[in-house]
C-alpha cells in the first residue's frame, strides 16, 4: 500500500489501476530515461528501444479507410475533402517515423508533404459570429497500438493555403486554448463505441459519438485547458507527465478567433497532428 501511494505521486493514479508490476516498472524506467536524456530525447530510436523510447502511435492517413474501427473522429467538418484523417502523417512523406527534431523546433514548413499541391487539412464547421470564444471542437484519435505510454502530442494549425490569392497571406486558423484527455479502453469496447459517424448526426459530424464516449469512460489523464502561446502555424508541442497509459486521445480546441471572409463564420483548422509513446509491455 505504501509503495502504491508513492507511485501515485509519480504517475496518474488512474493509469496504475490495471497495470502489472512489469508495466509499472517500464513506466519507471521510461521516466528515468526521459530525464537522463532530455536534450537528446528526440534522437533516440531503433528496434532495441521499442519499450524504452517513444515512436509514432497514430496510423498513417491512407490506411484509415481500410479499418472498420474509425481511428479518428471530429466533432464537425466544413467541406467533404477536409476530413480529420488528413491531419495524420501521410504515406507519401517517405518517412517511417515523423522527424521529431523538426517538430520540436516548431518548424512550420515541416508537414510530411513532398509538394505544396499535396497539402491537406481538417477544417471545423463554421461557428456563428456571436461569441466564437465559447465554441469547442473535439478531435478523437485511436492509437494503432493497444496500449501505450503516451509521451507527447504535437499539433499544427493551418495557415490559409489560398492566402496568396485572397490577400490573407498571414491568416492562421488557430485556437486560443487547448486541452486533451487520454483514455484506456478495451479493444472490444472500442469497436462498439466508434464505428463511424451516425446518420442522425449528419454526414460529417461525430459530435454525439464523441460526447457519448467521453461521458461513458473515465480518462487516465486530463490536461487542463491551456492558453496557446503562439497563434501561428508553428508546431505546438505538449509533453505529458510520466506514466500516462492509454489508447484513445481526445484533443479539444477551445474558441475560434479567425474568419475566412468578413461575413463568414469562424473556423479552426488543423494541418497536421502527431503523437508519440512507447508500447506497453505485454499489450502490443
């Protein structure tokens, strides 16, 4: 009991509830490696580090359609081609893993696309002109691994790709605040809960499905709503505490502050999103 109380001070208590001794030991080892290699945290890798060094935990965008279990859902969408799977790393990048050194530097030009013409993004549906700061958009992602120790979340807002033509070269569809939660849900439960948008909600909306999921499951970790430091298209990096275990991540974008045109609604748009973590022993 004393040992469990000590661990609860180090790791989120909800993560500890269903972990084996070996898995708890892995969390401890990873925490030590993370602190000892802080300056080179982004350069580690290789098969020998599969349980002790983070790697990409999200599927590639082109593979999402082949999965019955939807790996990502969005609370709204604007145009048919602005789907949420566009924010996942593209197969065409030619990289087996995201270059986290580039992401960590905040480089806005690093997006995995080989050509400007292949740029893709997700756009929220428009919000009314009245009090756009009260809006929220939820993005739900399922890890390609059953259970992982989630270490980082990186997200990049979209700079208007048509700004050169409409005089809005510096228009970035960012968000004032962000929060996220991590859930650990059995695979069979996921298949029942996340089969795709319901017809009642409309073709592009998964708002009700995400709300039901959040209502029915308790997160292992919740990062409180945080003000975004830079409202540009640089990468925003969010490091998670040690020992956050899960397989579903819900990212919430709070507020909207940008209109595409004077009389349009307000939007938030995500160009790319990446997550890293370590597969937990015994559950890969």
